[in-house]
C-alpha cells in the first residue's frame, strides 16, 4: 500500500486518497484513511462528507509479455471538527 495523500480543500475540509495493489483489502484502505484523518484533524475528530471506492484494471508490458494488473483506491472527504 502507498501512503495516503491529502489535499486541503479549505475551511477545514480535506480530500484523502489511498491506493494499494490487488492484494490490499478495502477494510485496510479505510483504516489507513481514518488514521490519516485523525492525524490531519489533530485528534479533534472529523465528519465524513463523502467516500468513493474503485478498482482499476489495466495491462502492463513487462519482460516481453502483457500482464493484467489491478489497483484499488479509496477517497475520503472529511471536515475536521472544531
């Protein structure tokens, strides 16, 4: 899994994104986003504005052959509590 990324959307609203390969679970992606949300909101808590999950299927060319791959992603938009 890759570390979550954070985009500040202003006024205490943040868009958090996490990705993993096909072996990562959706529940672990969610847990990773929740931990990052707590960190971003400095432990004050947050409310969830929106969540989006997705799986991307693709083919890569590696060592002379085409290999099917998939990645999972999860996006969580939060608003920090005051």
